[in-house]
């Protein structure tokens, strides 16, 4: 068990953090944007624009995950 933390290697801990930790933060960001749209009473189109603009970066992270899994990286 030399070089491990609770039986996990550093690479495994990093992978857990990137998949579940960042995924959880992305979900939190979606709730924050939804709450912002609700508080500002922007309507349906305004809510769409907020989600489009503020969560567009999440699409790249999700696409990276699917590309890596399809290529077997």
C-alpha cells in the first residue's frame, strides 16, 4: 500500500475529482443560473439566453468526457 491514500492511487483520486467533483460543481452552476433567472423574472426567452450564455462552457467539458471515452483515452 505504499504510495496510496485509502487504497487509491493518485491517478484514481484525480479521475474521481474530475468526474464527480467537477460534475457536482457544474450541477451547482446550473442551479445558480436557474435561481438567477427566477429572481430576475426574465421570462422564458431570457432564461434561455442566460442558460445559453452562462452554461456554454459546460458543453465543452462534457464533450471532452465523451470524446475521451470513445477514443479509449
